[in-house]
C-alpha cells in the first residue's frame, strides 16, 4: 500500500509530506504510545502510529529507521515537531482516529504488524 492510501484511509492531515513520500510503500505498521516498544521491535515498521505528539516520536522514528509517523487522536502538533520531521525527512501526519481504530483500519486493509515477531 502507498502512503497516500494510508492518508486517505485514516482521513489524515499531512503536516510534512512531499510528493515523493506519497508513493512510499507501507507494508508493516507499529502502533504504540511507548517509544521503547518501537525501539525493541523485531523488525522495522514502515509506519508508526502513536499518540505521542512530541519530538520524541520523530527522534524514535529516526533512530529506529521508521519511514513515516502518524499521530492519532487529533493531537495538536507544535511547529518544532513538524520542523524536526522536515529536518529528518520523515513524513508526518495527524489523524482524528484513536490508536485502536487507526491500527484496525490498516490491518483490515492487509497491512501487517511491525511489532510482532515474524
């Protein structure tokens, strides 16, 4: 699935997404508010769903080589967090869906978990 499809499915607002990012392949998703769960994963997810709307989410994505970040629950994102996403070239979006619902919608469309062992 392409990132543009994920954005559409989750009715997300793109805060930092380039045209090239829209064509990014998303095959595995990690959903967690605990960044330690993302860092301890057995494989690298393409997309991280989280309610953590701080710079820590972007820094974690960068360290863990996660390709894109979706903030859930419609949380407000500061300009500093958006600037960090731009600096690290990590697509950043926000969706009004809960973490549970967002993960469920993507799972129902065939995306795999990025936290479970293979």
